[in-house]
């Protein structure tokens, strides 16, 4: 796996890219301004958070003033504690979910060297929308409702046609909606598409453009279609996942996420609340079974 690398987007914006973008390897947005640094998310483990901090300190002599969490998942929040000088911002549901879930993720990824990570939730929260200033450039942070999770937000900088999408968009990896909503994510993608961004930073995988939205939408619509047929036939999610021809989606990493995605699709077909809790331990066990007993692969 390649080491994390900084990608220069121009105008003071960079991305700390962690390829191949599979489990736990997220992107972190960086704005190095005149007087301070803004981060969009942190990382999964102490080692990777320290690598992020070192990269930022090499990039800028100024303090890290702001960290925006796009949602509560550990690969985007577990590194918060290594930036104690920063104000951490997130949606109000991101704060509550970060506290409620704690280190729940650890049990699903045996073998990961977590280091001395600690839970530090957002200290500043909002309900609908907030503006983050990158020097004199305003960035709109907007909540989209249940999508990848219950608490996703994105950062949009219209002056630079630059979008930090968080895990609303994956590039090269299987989208994961087990803790959110398929229909909600499709609505969020329509909203992102309407922004007209030229540069799109996904939550995982290489930086791209608006074409990433269409690819994600194609997967979700396919998912809804196959799940509806399986649901109507009374097929269990794991059995359905094993029976499917993934076609062009077979090239995506972490294909076992399909099992969890089908569970979420069935929940929506039953008319349950969007983003409502499911039996995640059972679902992870079934994803492992889909992988012939191999644990979820994480090299974070």
C-alpha cells in the first residue's frame, strides 16, 4: 500500500490522500491559510494521525485552527485528539454519534495497530448549515440528512468550484450505506450534482470531478433494484449478495459491503426510519462470511 501523500489542489488547498481508499483509508482536506490551517476530517489510527500532523506542519508554519468532521465514523474522527489546539466542528448528530459509538469500530477490525487513540467529539455543532472561512473565501458546510450515515455534511467552496464530499462519495471503493439511507444518499448526490463542482474530493479514493457522482448513483440504483427483487422473493441478505453478478462493480474494493447495503435496503423496503439502527454486529459477521471467513481488511 502506498504511503499517504499530499496532493496540491491550488489556492492553498491540499488533500492528504491515503490510497487505496479501502477500509479506514480516508482522505483529509487541508487549507493552509495566511494565519492558520483548516482540516476536513482526521484519520483512523494514532500512527496515521501523527503522519497527517507532520504533513501539515511541513506545509504550513501556522497553527491548526479548525477541524471539520464530515460525519462520525472513526476513520474521520479518531484522530481529532491529536489536534487539541483546533476547534472541532460537526453536525449536532455527529457529536452525539461520536460519543455514543465510541470505539465500537475496533472490534470489527482485529489486527489494526490503533495506538493511543481517544474520543474527542465536535465541540461546536450546528443543525442545518454553517460557513467556514478559508482566509477570505467562504465555504458552505451543509447537512444532507441520512445518507452515508445519519449526520453527513459536505464543504462547498463555490469560488474555487471545489467540493469536499466526505463519504457521500467514494472513488474506487464500494459505497457503504448500512448506517445511513440509500434513498437519502441518492437525494444527497442530486444536491451535490447541482453544485457543478469541477473538483471533487471523495471521502475515499483519488480526487476526481463530477463524474464520481454518476458512478456512485449507478451503484445505488443497481442496489435498489437487486434488493427489491431479493426482498420480494424472501431471500436473506447474505444469500442474495452471494448470488449476484457484480458486473462492472466487481472492480470496487471491499465488495463485502454489499451485504450491509442489502440489509439497509431491506430496512427501507420495510418502511423503517431512514438511518435507523440495525444489528451491526450481525451484519459485520455476515460480511466476514461473504469473505469466506476472512476479517474485514484494514491496513490503516
